[in-house]
C-alpha cells in the first residue's frame, strides 16, 4: 500500500514550502510519523554553509511542525505554529538525506496543542523539541 499523501492528510502547505514527502503513520489527534528526503538540489543548500552544506535548523523545525499539523488535524482544519518551546539540534543533516519526523501530542488547552517532536536519520536522533500549534478558525 502506498503511503498517504501529506496534502490529503490535511497539510495546508503547498510547494515550495512542503517539507513532508510521505506520511508513514497517523493517528488523528494524537501522533504522526512522516519523512522528507532533502535532495542536494534544494535551493537553501547553495547558501547554507557553501562547501559544507547542511539542512537549516529552521527547516527541520518546520518539517516537525508540519508533521505535528498532520497529527493534530483532519483535512479542512488549519494549524499555525504558535511557539517553539524547545528545540535541540544534536547533529547536522547533510544533503541527499532522508529524515524521519515524529510528533506526539503531549497536551492541549483551548485551541492550543503541544507536541513532542523529533527528527531521526537512520534511526539516530538529530533533533528534538516541543512545539505548540494553534487551530485557525
């Protein structure tokens, strides 16, 4: 069975700002696991440490937030990144690397939802943190 399309899973973003290629697992309202392959042809690699490129931390954070948005909602609902409570970058992610992102709901109040997020390469943790999304009416 083919992995669900992130757009069909509720991701409101469109190119060039989609940082999720595949949805591997989703439990609506609770968690999601997604992947993104960062090709060497991504435009940000040209300027993000020329000669020694790596995926910017803000892009890893956005991909984790998009994964959390898929976990949070359903098609037709839109969530915005409201807060980055904590984010750690354990190791660099070079070009031509597939990253697995996971997001698990850890709390919520009103329209705010908090998620534990992580990014892994080959099973090794490369980033982790806590983000907050808010549902847009």
